[in-house]
C-alpha cells in the first residue's frame, strides 16, 4: 500500500483529504487500520490527514432520513424523531462515509469539526487549523474545513471512489455565483442545555453532476491516476479542483434568481 501511494504521488508533509472505499482495495491485511497507517506513514509527522465524517442521519431534511421513515405512520415518524440522538463530535458515528473515515475519527489524537451534518476529522499538525470554526450555518463553504483545506493547498485522494464522492466540488457551489440556491436544513444538537433541534439555511448542495465535472477536470491532465491495491486511485490539487468546478458550474448550471 505504501509503495502504491508513493508511486501515485502522495508525499511527505502533504495536507491530504481522502475519500475511500475499503472494499474496492481488495483484501488488506489489517483492514481500515492498515490503510490509515499507510497513509500516515507516507505523510509523515509533518503531514495532515483529513477525512469527511458526515452524519446525515442526524437530520430530518436528508435523503437518508427520508429513506428511514418510508412507510411509517405519522406517529411512528414522530417517535423516530424523538429517539434521534444529538450530534456529539466525540461519539457520533459517521454515516455512509466508509470504514476508513470512521477509523480516523476514533483515533485518540483526531480532532473533529462541530457541524452536526457535514463534519470532518483530521490528524496531524494542521488538524486544529483545518477543523476549528466550522460554522453551523455553513455546511461546506467558506466557514468550513473545505475552505481551510483550500487555503492550505491541500491535495485530494480518491481511493477507490469516483468524482461523485469529491466533497471539494461542493466548495465551488458556494463560489461560482453570487446567489447560489439555498434551502432549509435541520439537525439534532445539544449545546449544553439538552437535546434540541436546530434549523438553518444554507446553499442547496447538489452532487448530481459531480461525475461529469470530474471527468472533464481529469481531461485537463492535472490528475495523477494509478492503483492502490485493486482500486483505481486519483490524486489532485484541491484548489485546482475547486477552481475548475466553479468555472464549470458557471458555464453549465442555470443561474439562480433571488
């Protein structure tokens, strides 16, 4: 695994945002722990590893929640909502992010951002700088870890997943127009006074065209493509990806009116 990562271009001291599918790698002795160890080994003590640790199940405005309550009566839905635990950065498991991010967020030295829906976890010397200040009303925009990763010149590693999982493109949704479409979000939180629901408005995130954007971005020749285990892996600059996606969205998405 280490040889594959270095051949791909992962380097000592990088700030690296990783999206991964453990299953796509084939058999890995030691599982997700071995993958994380390999990543940290290549990055070294001066590198910072970042993963998405989102918790969309902690919301009643997410597709995951809608799927969960399908077929329930109104009373059953109310009871389900009443049982939903509040987001706790220290203990709330990730949803649909995979086993590698879950392993990272459980590391003793890991830091995790405070957002109840779109958190990130990080280990390394820049972890606090990247994770701190994740505003509740900013899922993946200027006051989120994605913007701090952009500022840090981070790289993105897609390890056995496609561009449809490339969270960095969401930052471009905040930047490609002065008036991105917005919608309401809700989540369960506990700010010290007990369990409660919070509501906020933010950009209406839409990843339906991310695979198309990614394919076009890759054709520019700035993406390093290789193998890690049995998986296809891609490595590229996060700022380059965000800037490209912002231009692509401006050219291809319909403008929004306010």
